[in-house]
C-alpha cells in the first residue's frame, strides 16, 4: 500500500460522516465531517471506509457488499477521471481491495468480537437493534468478502508486477 500513489484521505468516510447539502449555487454537494483520522493513504483506500464500514455498521447488507462495491468503485474512478487523473484502473482497484482485505479481514474482526460478546449485549441491542449473536451472524459475510478482496489484491499485484 505504501508503494501505491498516495493521496490525502479522510479515513472515516462512512455514511455517518457524509452529508449532502446545497451550495450557494443551489447545487448538491457532498460534505465530509470528522476529519480526526485524515492523512496520506493509497489511491483507492478511501473506498474501504465507504464500502467496508457501510457493511460493518449494517448500513448496507454485508452479504451484498459486491453490489455496493461495483457502484462505488465505478463512481470513484469516474471522479478521479473528472479531476484529471489518467492513471491505471488496476492501481486504484489494488489500493481499494488491499485496504479492505487488511482492515475488514484483519482488524474489523476484533471490533466484531467486542460488539458480539455477551457482556456487550445491551450495546448491541442499543446500537444495532440486534442481540450479540444476531449481530455476529449478520456481520459474518464481511469476512468472506474481505477474503475475496485479498484474492483480488494478490491477482492485481501479480498482474502489475508487484509480487
């Protein structure tokens, strides 16, 4: 990830930090709040937070992550092109799927273990409206999706000559 093009990133661009408002010209614009985690990250990594955490916070069905991925990735790539970026699609895709594989596959299970523990039953009910066991089964498909992303990242690294 460090070897990919680096861009300024929000690192928490999940739905709860995104708002659409009208600007002075009465056009819709996207506004991001909560910049506490911002810094440099690989091109495409921002999608991990948008797609991955949408599933992780159950704002999108974890079992249908690939549908959100398809729309979000194409839109992200279109935005890059409109901003003047002319690099390879595979570099962007690698940044996204590698980040998602690392975060949702390696780090997020720790959050899941905490959220789904019996001592956090009231928190799971309050935050997600589910018991800790129901929450676990609802979130579990994210692990399969993150493994698919890891496989895709490995294929892209081979294709790009990075392995």
